[in-house]
C-alpha cells in the first residue's frame, strides 16, 4: 500500500542500524529503533479508535517519543496537529474544538486541567512526558514493533498548523502529504544535505521550522540530528564540533555571538548555518561572518507554505534578503488593491504558488477563497520587492502580525486582555525591532482620566492569561494613540516612534 509521506521519509529507513538521534545524555537512537517506537504508537492510536483522516492534537515537550508520535500519525494516516507548549488551557480549547481532534496527547502535569476540556469536546486523552514516560508509552510497550502502513495519497492531509492573523480566530492551515514531501526533498537538494550530515537541532518541534523543515530534510536524506530539548548556550557550544550543519532562529545566532567561546576555530568544520522564522538583522549577518568566516544562509517561509525562497548555497548570500524562489515555486509581487504584477524594484504584496502551498484553511472556505487564488497563488500578507538581481526582500507586512523569535503573535488577543485591566481606557500592541528576537512585543496603554494603572499588576495578569511568548516586553503609559481621519489607530506611526526602544544603545 502506498503512503508517500511515510514511505519517502520514514519507511525507507526501516531496519537501519545507523544513528538518527544523538541525545543530550550522550545516548543514540537508530533509525530502526525510532521507527519501531513509531509503529508501537500507531497501534495505540488505532486501538483508541483513530481512523485515517482523524486529527490528533499534541501539546508535548520535545523528545524522541514526541517525534515518533509524528511518525505514528503518518503511518496510521492520522492528521498531526502539534501545538505550542506555552499555550494555556483557554487557548488550547479553541484548537481542540476547531480541529475536531479525536485524541489529545499532553504532558502529565497538564492532564488534570486539559482532560475535562478534551472530554467535553468529545476527545480522548493520553499523556507523554519529556522523559518519554506517560500513558501513551505505557500502552505502547507491549505492542508489535511493526505496523501495516495505511494507504494514503499525496493529496491527503498530513498535518494542521494553526496560524494567527490580525483579525478573527487562528486559522488551521491544511498541509497535504505532497506539501510536506515536496519541500523536504527540494530543500535537501538545494542545501546539499546528505546522509553524512549531522544537524544540530535545538528548535521546537511544534513549529514548521523544527518539524517540517529540519526534521523532514534529515529524514529525506537519512542523516542524523543532535536532538537538544531546547536552545542552551553551553549545550550548543559543546555539540557544535560534532555537527556539520545547524538551523536556527536569529536569537540562536545573536546569543552564540555574545559568547567568547564561539570562535572561528569552533565552527571551522561546519558546512552550513541556516536562519529563518524571523528577520535576521544585517548587522548579525555581518558580525557572524567576521567571527566565523561563515555566511549565514537566510530563507523565507510560512506556516501555510513551508519554505518559499532561499539564499543560494553557491553564490552570494545577500544580507537583508531572503534569496530566490525555490525550485518549483513561483513568486510575484502584486498590487494589493488590483492584484496586478509589479515590476522589479516596486514594493507590493508577495504571492507564491507551488507544490509547497497548503490546501486551504480548515472549515474556513471564505478565508481560503480570500487568500488562495483560483490560479493557485497564495496571498502571503507580506510586503516585499524583487531587486534587479532577482533577490527577494521582505520589507514589512500589510497586517499587524508580530513575529518574535519565530512565533506568530496576534496583537488583538493581547489588547483584549490589556483593555480589561483596571484603569485602562484602551491599548495598542505593536512589534518593535529586537536584536535577539527579530521583533518583540510592546504594549502602549492609555489610562482612564485620573487613573494611574499598575503596570506590574497588568503584566502579572497577562502572564496568567497568555503564553509567555505573547507577553509584552514592556508596557508604556501614553496620553493618546495616533489615529487617522477615519479614527483608526496608526500602528505604523507607533512602530516608527518606538523603533529604537530596544536598540543595543538603549539596552
């Protein structure tokens, strides 16, 4: 039976005794052992009643078992929905309900709060902890180490990833087997990955970067990964000599550069450093090359499309750009009002088309029709231009979405919390440049007349209501918010006003 995603990423490694995951404790997991765990998990999923096309929502810590759960879903034909580990129960409720998840896998520590919510929405629960323990592994330990792979087609859905916008609820981007496979194979070839590569992996695996780019690329070539639970500076420096390549967000690179141990000698054997998920400041690009002699390869992707463009492996990796469209990807700059294609050098909205582009938004046909044209071009919401040499530049967004450390943040969600606080008349949340995170969240608060809101208390309230990556780095009291003649808050003016707030000189 054919199952393109499983067959081409996982199944071809069955029986391989070669290393796949090098773990933080010094142990190694082979491809064969990893796939055996995935097969055992697949048996548990089917025993719990999951059928091909059902959804599994997972809010679990990064671990080999967490990755094996992804393999199990692929093998059993279940749609995998990874969720940010920082989401609160209130936030998770929407994702479980909207996706119609049949099974929710969570950490044991979260089960007491999450299980009633899941059961109320008709979903079962299992637990899986960072150390690999939990009810899922307990149920799997006596299962067969092989599983008859469920037949699926390239156009069948493989995963949901929820993405934030600037209006309305988060949208479930439907990714097919072909979407994930085309990107993995194209990137592996474009970036020259092989089975000899060892990727230093410190990214989260609930995000497209760590899961569908880093992991899928290494699976496609049969390479191995140094699989760290998270970014830890000491661990990164200790493991760099064992790696050939690294993928990271700009934060990783700025923190490495701030450590005296990070030298040209430490990185001399490395083949490739790749950055994405947030804009890489030109100064970071230049400084990295001065320190290491390596030029970071920056690329551009989205939840809905995986990767769209990349600076070249051979040739100039130009700072401040995201390179060229990947093979098979069409990219154009259009007038946001008319949809007309603009000439090189002109700024407009970026549209992309290719086998990487998602199928649409789950249960949102109107939103899908508004952003995914009939000819297959997806309106990204990003503003950009193509220069005379063909390099793509991202110059901003025609929405107010904030991307901080690779995470998408919806300002209105934070504003709703701020506006409810004592003494607050209104608020505006914007993203401002930050050397570590690309952007960081700034909250501007207009107090009620005569009131002096307690900013520390407001921060504490936000901390209890929203995931940590959404917390404002700073709250500032202002007399009023700038508005245009139609009364709309001019966030572009606010971004200009506070653009240098977290510049190095101001820190």
